[in-house]
């Protein structure tokens, strides 16, 4: 993940885990995920994967109040 803090770009390695510590994909209703997390996700495009030098991932399409943004 790339974030900007204090005008400086920082790259952070992030691994999402479920409540049991697993990393396997789970199927769920997209609206439920958006409501709980406050985020809507999509797959990373091939163009973006090439640009970032990664082989897969997800990107945040939309943020709203939820567990990620709680203010």
C-alpha cells in the first residue's frame, strides 16, 4: 500500500487476515462488506499490476464511515 504522510510517500506491505488469521478469499455480499468496513474494493487491473510490479491485489474504490474510517 502506498500512503502519503506529511508530504512523504511511504510504501507499506499489508496482508489482510480474517478473524481466524487466515488469508484465503471469502465470499460475501458486497453491500455487507461496504457497510461493515466502510470501503468498496475492486481487483487491481493488469496495467496497474505491471506499473507497481505486483502480481495481484485489491484496490479501494470508495471509502465511507465504517471500521476503516470511523471519525
